[in-house]
């Protein structure tokens, strides 16, 4: 009988430990789904799946997540008539707020948008911070599959990049020179790239940026059209034989180009293909260290 009681105690203890793991996280395991990275954590102690982002201006949640995780919080949500474009889809912003949300043992401290007809949660990592130190330091290792909030070990020999931030939308930016060889010859476009963990490609460029517009008008770059089954143009892009970016060489690269994001003034987006090595973001100090 005593052995049975001990066994039951052990099972209960293991069950409790397993159940509280998700509530006590500062390091989150990443899962790749359809080109995007997700982690499971609690939002104000309610379990949820979150998509890793950095190229969006706020924590984006649908109405169901708002009702489960946020509606009873101390954050004041105001009705909104604004809209937000995510790729080719426009969403109504029902409510918006600014505040602190508990994510596991870490905190999200920034803008929050509640969207109509939106399924899930997308979290911009530049607003994550350690609950104790209040420091916005985030380590992302896509190869090992984790995201960690809080102070990181010093990386000897790491490549250091200076980050700035979009004044209106809060995106982390890195100044870049993109040299490419195409069928038209060589081109070099310069500007700020948005660090975007929601973009699975290497680059995604904005057609309205002066540097890209000039290269197209000068015949240095040719845009290729992509069509749907009805013969309508649904996308444009650049095919590059070679791309040189921050001293790294890439070959046979397709680069998406859009004119649908006129409010964004940057050259484009730097996607997850670039982050094949562990990266430490210190958003307080404005640095990005890549091993």
C-alpha cells in the first residue's frame, strides 16, 4: 500500500511539473510550420500558440484570444476604425491598446491590436523583455529551435550590426547594401531593411523605395510577373543569379517585390533565411550579434 501511495505521489508531482512548465518559460521551443516559426506559451496564464514576428507594429490577436487572455486584464482597450495590411489581406483593427502582457515568465510591453477575422497570435519580438531586469534582450537560434528572453552569454567572434527603429511602426532596422547580378547586369540598391522573422525568404523589397525605383528605371533590374490561372498578375519579383548581402554570397535567389505597403518607407524586409546562425538582439542597446 505504501508503495502505491509513493507511486501516486510521484505521478502527481510529475503531472504538476509538466503542467507548470508552460507557465515558467523564458526559453521557448520553436516549431516551423509552413515557413513560419511558432512557440507555445501562456498569455496571462492562458496557453496559446504564438507566431514569431518582428516586421509587424504590434501584438496581433484575434477576437477569441482577446476574450480568453486579455479582456479581463488591467489593460485599457480603445475601439478603433483603423485597418492593417498583412501581405495581400486587409484586416479591421477592432480594439487597440498599449500595455504589459505576461508571456510565460517573460513580458510583452508594447502596442496590441485586436483584429477581426484573424486566427491566432503574432508577436513582435522587439517588445519582449525579461520580467526581472526589464531588459529587451532576445536570442533566436533557428537551427536549434529556440527563442530565449533575457541576458545572453557573450559571443566571441560574433558579427555585430547596428540596429535602428522605424519611428512610426517600431520595426528593427539594419542598414544594408544589396548587390545583385541579374540578366540585365549588375545593380546595387541601398537602404534600411526591416528585420522580419515572419518572412521565410531572404529578401522582400518595396517597389516605392527610391533606390529600387532608380535601378528599375535605369534598366539595371527587370521585374518578372507572376500570374494566376486567370492570367492576372498577382505578384512581381526579381530573379538574381547572385546576391551579396553583408559580405555573404547567395545564388539563384528569387526576391519578391510589392507596391502594396506604401506607408512603409524602408527598402524592404530581411527574412529568416539570413539567420542561419544564432542571433542575439539587444533592442535596448540597438545591436544585433550573429555568431
